[in-house]
C-alpha cells in the first residue's frame, strides 16, 4: 500500500514541476501535502520520503513540517491532521502569489 502511495506522490511531484497555473499548482500541492501527512500518520520513514523528493526544496520542507506533527492513534484525529495540514499548505501557497 505504501508503495502505491509513494508512486502517486512521485507522479504528483513530476506534475507540479510542469504546472503553469498558480491555482492548479496550489491544488496539486494540497494533494501532495495530504499524502505526505497520511504517510506520516502511518509512521512511514521520513528518509524514504526524502528519497522521493528528488532534491525539491519545497517538497523537502513539506516533509519536514509534516514530521513535526505528532502521530495520532484515533482515525478521526489522523484524518483531522491530514486535512488541516493540506489546507494550511494550500493557504500558504495561495498567499505566496
């Protein structure tokens, strides 16, 4: 399952580098942030995620910030952490324009 998610992240990262529309870029970044936090909540290895970042500073920063968040046991708290993180990244991206 983690391999499928990591592959999805890798494909999303590839797409992010080709997106010209700011809103589309931020929306894609939102999805990426959600996947990173989902993996964080599943206790995935930070080092493995960094390996998929391909040197992208923004991706590595998202991973670092995600790993500052605690891991929750409750599925509802996990989902809330995923949603909040993705939305926070989206707002930061939109406001950066």
